[in-house]
């Protein structure tokens, strides 16, 4: 099990062990003929974090707050300059892998009818 705070490099460590990340001047890897790993794959647009979450749905503040709570995003958004109005960046560049997952997953559901 690999645990640590948001953005601490957990995904990078695992990808380095698999040889998918070049570590400058460092040799790292595992001596296995096969390994299984399911990477965090998220696709976010370079629009606000809020707009990535709600997608094309109509904004419903009460439901949006519920979604943020369920996805444990409130604290993350407090730490990001601009909160949910901040641009996610190209491919969600300002977010860690776990944050991207928590932003993109709600956008696949209907936030409001």
C-alpha cells in the first residue's frame, strides 16, 4: 500500500517502478516479468474546476455542495488559488492525479436535471 498526502508523488513512484517515468540520473525498477497497474486516467478541459464538475448540467448550488462533500473536494478547493473558479489547466495540470479523479467522476453524473 502506498499512502501519502495529495500531490506527494504516490502515482509518480508507482510509475517510476514500472519504468514509465524517467528519473533524472536514478535507476529504479522492479525485477518482474509482468506487473499490473491501473493508472489514473482523467480528461479535463481547460475551463474552471466548477465547469469541469457540472459539465453541461444546469448549476444547482445545493446539489453541487453535496457533490463536493461526497468527493471530499472542499479542502482541496480551499487550498487552490481561486477555488473552484480556477482554471483546471491543460488536462487538469493544476490538480494531482487523485484530485483529477474526484473532479472528473462527478462530471459523468447529472448534477441537476
